[in-house]
């Protein structure tokens, strides 16, 4: 009797393992079916943050600050068919993110968001009226951006220049630092973390360049 129960238990375990393996294979190999269906969510590491939101043209739409900041991607259910015509449903990350600032929520979709750790100030803010007027209006072209960086090179007190731009290439701000590096945050949706002299700068849906100051014209 005990041998029979033991055989049944082993058989059930084998079946469970086989089902789990088949499920993992299916979600990773079927076209259009994602195996990662969890929400992406993460706390921003640093002290207090200033959060600034911009539209695609680099125009500021909102600014806030807080000590505890969390960014979460939101899932939506989609449906489709495999190459063999089998219907399926899956969860995908939408373009909407939820930003929690000291327990209060803000939802945003498609905008560029910059999370700057308190104490990290830009050397140049391309969105100020004074700067825009001095360069003949907006939007900037690549030529005028290069001209601005060269003209204001002495504003950058450190060896490396970080230029943050919107998704359409509109310059937003520029920082300088001696020790600058970046990393893609897998736990934060569409977000890159920059470290500038030990201060954190998170950018969501933004382009950036890191340039040696020596490349700018004298």
C-alpha cells in the first residue's frame, strides 16, 4: 500500500513539473505572448527628489517634489492569435505610469519625466524664456543646440556635460559632473538612471547625451 502511494505521489510530481515546464515554454516561445506579465515597479533611490514633467516639445507641464518616490507601470490585457490561429490573451505594460510622491499619486502617459535628486541643479535650463529668446525662438535645431553648448561652455564647471532632451530631440536641460555614468533600470518602465557626482537623476521617456567638455569649442 505504501509503495503504491509512493508511486502515485512521484507520478503526480512528475506531471506537475511537466505542466510547469510546458507553460514556461509556451509563454516564452509563442509569437506575441509575453512571459513577463507582472507590473514593473520600483522606488527611486536617493534623498528627496524634484519631479519635472515635459511634453514632447520640451515644454514644462508640471513640477513637484517629495522624499519617497515610486514609479509603477500599469498592465493592460490584450488578445491575439498565434501563427497557427490559436486565440490567446496576455498582459502588457501600457504607456501609463503611476508616480507616487509621499503617498499621493499622479498618473501620466507619454510625457518626459525627470526625477532629480535634491541638490542636483542643471547648469543650463533650455526651457527658460530668457534662453529661448536669446537663441531666436523654439524649437531648437541641432545647429543651434551645438551653438548654445559651445557659447555657454564656461557655465559647465566640470569635465563631462550631460544634455537631457525630449523624445523629439528638444533640449530640456544640461548638467555637468566629473563622475558620470548611466544604467537602464529593469524595475522601472522606460526609465534610465544617471549618476552625476553621486547624485541620482532618473529620466523617463527622454533622450540624453554625455559629452566630454573638451569636445566643445574654445
